[in-house]
C-alpha cells in the first residue's frame, strides 16, 4: 500500500505546490535568526523536512539526528530569515511594473519627456496611466499642471499618481473624462487644485478628489492582474522579501491571489488586510480566513485610512501646516466612523490596521483603541500604519493595549526635508520615532509601503540604524536618538513582522517548526555599516524549503 | 523518514478534508454503474483507495488484487453512483430552508395562514421573506394581491417569491419599500400587475419588475450563508445527491463555497456557472478555475437567462400565449446581447449554459450556438437549460454542435396542466421532449431546479420513465413517446450529468480512477416501477470514499 499511498501524497503535494518530498541538510552556513525582541541565535546548519518546515537547527560540527536525503553545502555564506515587508500594496506594486514609472525623475522636464516617450511607445493604449512623481524632488515649488502634460500628450487621457498615492496629476483629457471642471466642488476629504485666480482645475487632485478620475480609468483585466502579481513576486523575491502584509486588499486582488494559489503560482506569503468592510466580509465572511496554501495566504483583517499623507498636506495635524496657514489636513473618517468600522471588524475577530500619519490622526486612533479595548479584549494586535508624526505626549500610549507600530524606515530618509517644511523644526520630536516606539513597548514592524518606496529591506535596515540617506546625509543621522540597533531592525523585518500578522510559529524565524524561508546573502547584516547594508547582495531566496531565486540564474 | 513523511501527508490530507489514509473493500453489493449512453455495468464489490478514488471494481467472488486495510460488508444492498443534479441553485435552496416555505399550499387561505403564523413566530425580523407559492395550485384564477397579505401582516414588508422564481408577491409595505406605485412604469423585461381599472400596483411583480423589491431586501449575512450552505448540503446528501451544477453563482455564493472548502466543510461537488459576466471574470479571471478541494468545486462557466418562465407567461414564444392574447412573453436579452455575452465567455473557454424555456427562446439560442460555433471550435458543450418548449422543427438542431439538453423531469409533471393552458393542445409536440432530445443526439442531463422543485432524483427518475405524476396521472403518461428508459434516466442523473459539467473521469460512474461517490439504496432502480422509484430509501450516501450520511443516524 505504501507505494500507492506515496503516489497519492505526491499528487496532493504537487497539487498544492508543496515541498519536495525529501529531507534536506544545508550546512556550512553562517546562520542568523532573531527573536521578536532582537535576541540573536547563530547556527551552522539546518535540516528542512519534507513539508518545507525546519526540522533541526545545527551548531557547528553537530550532525542531523536522522539521516537526510539531500545535502547542500552553504559554502560559508550568511543565512538569515526571509524578510517580511509589513506594509505594502502587492497589486499596486505589480501594476506599477506594468505602467509608466516616474520615480527618480529630478525635474518636471525629465518627467514630461518620459511621459511623451511612453505615449509614443504605446499608441494603442486608450489611457496613459503612471505613477511615482514627486514635485518636491523636482524643486518645482508648485504642483505640476494639466497644461504641462497637454503640451506633450494632448490626444488622450493621462493620469499619473503621486509617489505617495495621495494625489493624482491629470491632463485636460483626463480632467474631462472625470467631469472635473470649474463648477466641480471639492469633495469631502479631497481637494481640487485650481488655477490661481480662477475656479478652473489646475490638474492635480488630492486624496478623495482623485477618485473622480480614478473611477474612469479602465480596470485591469484578470490577465493583467495575474501578470502584475507575477511581476510583484519576482521583484520581491529578488529583493529578499518572502512575506508581506498587503494593505488594502480588494476582492479583485484577493481573487488574483487565490487564482495564483490554486494554480501553485503563489510563492510569497501574503497577510491581507481588506480595503473596506464589504470586501472584508465578502472575502472572510465570519472572520479571518484560515491560512491557505501552506501558510502563503490569509485574510487577517481590515485596513482603514484615517488621514492623507504629509507630502500632499493631507496628514491630519493638531496644528496647521507650517507651510500652509490654516490647513490642518484631511480627515478621511470622523471619530464615530472610525470607531464603527473598527468595531465591525473587531466583533468578528478581524485585526484592524489603521493608516495614521499626522499627530492628530495618531491621537485619534489611539483614543479609539483605548475605548474599544474595553469591549474587545484578548490578543487583538491593533496596528497603526505609518505612525509617522506623533505628539511626544502620545508616544507612551503606543505601549498599551499591544498596539503594533507598522513603520517604514525609508519614508524618514525620503521625507526628511519635506517633513521639516511641513511641520517646522519645533514639531519633529515624535517624527518617525522608531526607538521611542520600542521604548514605549510597542512592537515595531518595518515595511516599505511599496510601490511608494522600493521594497528593498536592506536599504530600509540601513536607514533604520543610521537615519542617514543613501548619500550619507545628514552625517550622524537625523534625530539620531530614534535610530535602532541592527538586531532590532532585523527583528522588525522578520520575527516582529510575523507577530504583527499573527504568523509567529509559522515563519519569521529560523527554528524548528517554522517554514524554511531564508536568504543567502554575501555579508553579515549584524556586522555591517549602513553603506554595506545597502549594498547587500542576495545570492539565493528560499521559501518553504524551495529555492525560488538564485542570483544570475 | 517514512514516519515523518506520513505525518506530513496526513496533515495535508486533513487540511483538505481528504480521504481516510487506508484502502477499503466494500463487497457483497449489487453494484450498478451506467455509461453516459446508458450502458449498464453490474458488479459485486469495489476497492476504494487512500485518496477516495475507486481502485478496483470486483465481480462476484473476485478478490482485491492487493490486500486492503478495511473491509465493509455491503449486506447485499444495491449500490449506484451518487446522483448529479444538473440544474439547481445551491444557495437558493439553502436560504429557502431558512425562510418561509409556501410550497405545498393548496389555497390562498392556507398560504395566508402560514404567512401570519411565520410572522408571529419571528417578531424580530424586519422583513418576512419567503417563497414557493403557486396560484395555479390554489385554483385561484388570478394572482394574489398585496391586500391579501396586508390583512394578516400589515406592519412590515412581506416579500414572497413564486415557486418558479419568476415573480414576487409583495404586501403594501414591501411595495412601498420598493418605491412601486401607480406612477411606476413597467421596467424592460418585467411587468407590474395592476389593480383592475387602475394604475395602482396589485402586489405581484413579474420577472425584471421583481428587482425593485428584491433590491431592498436585507442581504443575508456571511453566517447566514454558511448556515444555508450547510442546510443545502444536508438536504442534498439525504436525498442522494452528491454533485450539482449551480446555476447563477454569485461572488457571494462562490465565497461561501470557498469558505466551506477551506475549512473542510464542503462535502458535495459543485460545478458552478456564474450569474453574470463580471462575476464570472471576478471568480475565474482568465478562464474556468481548476478543480478545487479534491474535485469538489470548479467554476465551469456562465449562466445566462434568455427568457422567463411559463407559469408567469414570461417564456418567450413564437406565437402568443393561448391564454393571453397578444402576449408572447419576455425576452431578457436580445439576440445581439445574447451573442455578445456568449462570445465573451467562450473566448476565455468558459462554458455557457443558457436558460431557454419558450420555443422562440430555444430557437434563438440554437441560432446563436450555430453562429458562434464558427468562431469557437473544440469541445464547448453548449448547454441549454430547461429546453422546455421546443418547436419540433428545432429539435434536430440540438443534436448538432454537441449541445447539452439540461432538463428537469419533475417540471413536466408539475407543469402539465399549466402548459396545456398556456400553449393549447396543438403546440405541445416539442414540450419536455426528453426522448426526442436523445434521438436527436443531444446529451441529456437531468436536474431539479431546486428550490423550484425538491432535489429528489428518484422522483425525477419516476417522472422520466413514466410521465405520470405522483398520483399516477395521467395513466400511461403524458405524451408517453417522450418517456426515456430507466437506464437513460439513470445516465442523465449520473454519467451524463458529469459530462455536462466536464467532470467525466472524476465522478459520475463507479469505475477505477473516479471518485467513490455512491449511494446504498433499498431497491434496484433498473427493476423498479415509477411508484417504487419514488419510494426508494437512501440508506447511505458516500462522497470521495467517505460515508457522509446514514439513514437513521
């Protein structure tokens, strides 16, 4: 019977794109794993079981306790857990790979020349859709305008999302498609930039206003979505990211993930947070889904947006922006709405992850969590996403009720000058305050917010330990008291990221019983300076005991 | 390594609610299986493998070719393949179990007394929702009215769907909720019954008009849907149905099926046909899904509605209704719309199942299939659902292009008198023409249309071989030339039903390689008269080699 049984089990395993049916010893490695608190374990080998889980961790010269089927020589390379990106947008990242990319442009002229070239290269596309512009990086001193694009693409709609996703830049054809004209009022939670001295729209639509054009953009087809997920996975695996928290999962996104899972094409692990209560209920029904596809997919809960972003002055502040008198940002939910939505999720044990960037937004969500914790006890792991600008008086509140601070180190280096302009020097004490979060007792989970920033965890680690940007500025770090140690940074990208998504025990650490998700890299991240960290070379990426990426192959 | 491997495989198997990890011999049975064409195989035992598939079929006194782990004595009972219901509405059936059931009422007074009692028993429900009324069965000679219900439930909306699903009966509160008043025009594809000599709505809304109230009924919650699926599965398994074609699957339905599948609670096999193109694309994406959960779920394609039903005079006829001058029924799609939707599905290899009841609707879908077959070759298995009233001149066209006639035997016995009234005696030659379909070469798949009729395949078989109703009327059968043989009827409920859903080789027959889905029953259906067939007792139901129902347990 064994023969038939084995064949049946093999068929099952293949069906679910499961692990190889053999035990593998990987030895001669410089293995590193950290606990959620940053406690380091070093080891020299590991045995990976038939099911893709780690069976044994071996010290130097220690032998496996049972004979193994395969042996792989690690050639002395450094092995660390696969990185977990605790805040990104999987489909946004993938679709961005398929659209016009304006990141890295350093002037309006450069952006316009890319737009023109892209439109010429894609004459069949009824819309030109892109993303990644940042007028701050262009030194423009103003938002770009529809007229700017009209000069290079007048014939069809062009719609370009800002790098932070909180504003869109349209040409005249796109404004027309969105029915945005001088008579259109600003929608609640949004703003239409106007031509100076006129009611006519200038071209940029902020926060809720961008929906007017967004809604007119043709939806991607299922095959576009499948391709986008493939591209996102390729990019993530190449960058050493093996698991992610997907923030704002739509039903279409979820179906794309499932389609990949059903066909054995889901390789990364996705902890999903639905983009709305209806989507949450449609996907999860009565609560979080089970872990699917060998711990590769789970709907954990709900993503909420409480305010906008700092760059577009949509972040909700306690006092007006230093660079725009009277403006305190945009509340996307009022306090009652926030509490109602959080309750709706919590009553069915969905986890809640709330986007809060400004100090007023952070205070609001902290207040809501404090109130809701009366009714919803147990292990809730309330998440605050970004937690960028926090009133120092509010920082200790993060340590209560098990609140997780889900933060993105590279935002600090990208935003530094902008944050100084928006807030002024006196209000930066609680800005990107990673170390204060840890000291307050809040678990810290790091991510990239990709496609807002590239999903490159070693660049993030470098920022986290230095608060210097890629050029080493400012020397010694911006507000260096908020740096964290290498061990804390690695934990925030591994074990703490798993904990933030209820995945501890499944992945995030290299220890018996967890999935064998790991990287082989060319240096020891716990012995590297910021510059060295940025240059880390990922030699191999393994997920569930299977090699999914090898450099140069 | 074997021990750990076995444990891992066991975990996998449990995860997917798979088969017991052992081979089982069931012997001492009167085994029967039929091919799609009705060719009978008889056998005395079978071996079911670890994976729930049949390994071997044994003749009398034949021994298994390998030793088995378990042995079950069939005690001489008859074993037939699990029945496949090729046309029903799983969630409709389940939700109907949770709502007010008016089937079997024989007068308006009896219905009103049930409505009143139900409303009293459920004082907390903001709406009273029910189904199953049939004014024909009441001998009422008119549709019921809002005033009829108002007399017993005036305080909240009452909304009751007709037995065929093609009309709804509202009280005044429900009409008000739907904003249906004297000023409301008939919507396209629908009709508002009016009080005689007045424009005021009378209470019954036909076909598309019923959406006005339907849209106001509070949606079931996910937990209601889970319970409904559970109830539907219980009912089906008890009646010997192990697989179904779900006609008009919504995204909510699909998510409910997946939730059950993910949690190992999906027991029956569901071949799903999405209720709309957007739902089809959202669920399937680029084509039919893979077979999921060990062949328990697949999105096969798209369900289209071309016309209404005969009872509500919505079926589209070539000549006017005999009992309503000038009315030829309601076209829910025009020819161009039909072809566009069929093309959209076929271009991505989705199967198309089109509801066509009247002779004009059947001619239209046949014409569309003939045209589309030029562009979409290969094994398409175009399905016509119901194919109830067919112009005899069109019958031979069913044999071309592999068209499947998906028909419901009990509709014939339920509808006989109504069909005679609607059509007159001269136009019944192609009505419920099962044998003509087979003679034309069209594969015949039988179903119940549950919850329109009870999902009871042995009642259906009795109708199929006799064209007599449960009281034996009319003696000798209605248009007895359209009777089919017992073997053809059993094939239409098993192997041909699987073929109609691209499931041949997976289930539908008892032979090596197919899933072990079977019934133990108390008599031989191939040796039973209609009355005996109706009284068949289902002793056990097995799906995938697991006993899921045992009578009296």
